[in-house]
C-alpha cells in the first residue's frame, strides 16, 4: 500500500489496488476537523480525482471511537466568536471540500467506524455509499450548540430520509443507532466492527468492476437533487452563519461546549424576551436593552 504522509499532519492518505483512503487522523478530538484538516482532505481528494489508478475513494476516521464529529468547536470558539467574519472564509474551504467530494467523478464510500456527529454526518451524506460498524451512532447537534446544520444536513437529510425524519433529526438532536440509520436510509450496510474493512473492500471491489465513464455519469445524474438543494442554499448559509457567530446563541453554545457544561438555553430565551428600548430623540424602536445610546442617532437612552 502506498502511503502519502509527508504533506499531511491531520490526515492519513493511502492508495492501493484502485482504492484511495482518506483518514481523518485526530482521534484525540474525536476526529473533528480543523481548517488544516479540510485543506489536507481537499489536497488528497484532488490527487485521487486526477489519478486514473484510483477507482474508489474511501473516507474514514482514525481508531474505532469516532468517524468524525464535525468542526473543531474549540477552533470555532477561539477564532470566530471574536472575529465572526473569519467564519465566512472558513466556510469557503468547507464548501470547496464538499463540492469536490460530491463531484469527484468516482464513487465514494463513508467507512463509519465510530461516532458520526454534526459535520461528520454531512461528510457521510456527501458520500455515495455508507458502511457502518454496528456500534456507530449518528447525531446532528446544530440547534444544541448555537449553530445550524446547513453544510449538508438541512439540504440532504430530507432527500435521504424524508421530511419528517429530517425534522426529527435536526430539531431534536437525538442519537440514531446504526440499525435505525439503516432502516431510515442514512447508511447502506451495518456490520460488526471487526467485519467493517472486509465489507468496505467487498463493496469497493464491486465498484471497481464497473465501467468508469458510465459510473462517473451515473453519479452526475444522481447528484441532481443534492446539487439543486446545495447550490440554492449554501451561499445564503455561508453569509448567515458568518453573521450569526456574533450572536448570543452562538457564544453561549460554543462557550458551554468549551467549558464542558450544558448551555443555558432558558437564559438566552429570557434575554430575547426582555422589553426593548426606544429612542425618544429619533423614535427608533426595538433597540437592545443593553444599549446605553441609540445606534441610529447616538442619543442617550433612558433606562
């Protein structure tokens, strides 16, 4: 097996027997991806796309605890809470990765070896097929941590599992067992974890023994509804999420995660329900209660 490691610090990239494997190698943070991880996965994907000796691309995580748990929340908290506009740049890299994964022209397999959380499930859904070990759980967490799962989940879940299931997953944020995921259409196969590699190899071999141009165009046709949902929403999500990083919801959600405590959801609701101030000088209404001066004319506000 050819292993390509010299360019990468947060992934492992290997190629052998017509299969390229990209492994997120951050088990200490449950294979959450950082901006470095995304850049490295893009580079590896681009190599796999261009290499005619690669027929199938496998995405997985190191170890057997986590496939991927989405974006690195500690990075979010340190980089974006104080500079929310920087998230717009980050989202551009995230979008580039998903576009390349979805439009690689080669079949992709999500090898689900552990927890699949948040953006990890978005990677899972961007792949063509998914094979899960039987101990895997899948979960979306956006509304619990002060974010929105609009990097693939809001777009792809209704296509994969239907509208009602998608709303249940995205609004309740409850874990889904591997067997549930199989029944709902989130994965294609569930096997004991000791049989995971054998099953991935079996399915990869079946894909290898198909005509490459026919496979590529079949994938392009199958992408229609995903591409439609994605391209109609991702630009809007990129800007909205960037603005939302300055909100009280995101600050409380991210800080709660970093401090290893449950976010105070009721406090945020109570703050939003407080009576707003108004400026008697210029008649501007609904100003935040914490304002001492009018944001429009600058006049001092009455308590």
